């Protein structure tokens, strides 16, 4: 699966995952969320600010995770060369969940 950013025309690879453990008790993790329009519906994208490089979201009882770009001190050179210049937390307010494989979509574009 992939997320397609309508405004910036960028694809983000999406992975199936289990529901993240977001407990009320402090376990060394801090969680936050941002609202984004996913397929025309407002959806919460949960962010693990302490340990993560992923945002988690739920669609029809299934949980998914997508990698987002962090601040410059945690950005890797490989992220820049892969074209990850847009921070998904701030940008990408209108998204579509698209079926398909990221590698196949990239090969079709060539």
C-alpha cells in the first residue's frame, strides 16, 4: 500500500502493523497526533516523538504505519537521495490510500 500526497505528488510507502501501545502511564514514550484528510475523511495520524520514525493511522479496523521525515539532526543522507524532502507531519494534508507496491510504481514511472 502507498499514500499519495495530492498537492506535492509524492508517494509514501505504507506497511501493515499492529495497533501501537499508547498507554496513559509513562513508559518513556510521548505520543501526539495530527489530523489529515485520508480519502476525503479526517483521520488521526499518531506520532511517537520519542523513539519513532513512523506515523500510525487506522483505516477500517486495520492499522498502518508510514515513515515521516524528522528534523535535520535525525535525517539520513539516504532519505534525501530517496526524494524524502517533504515532512509528512507538516505537509500532505490531502492524502489517498492507494493499493500497489512502491517498487512497481517507481518502475512504471521510468
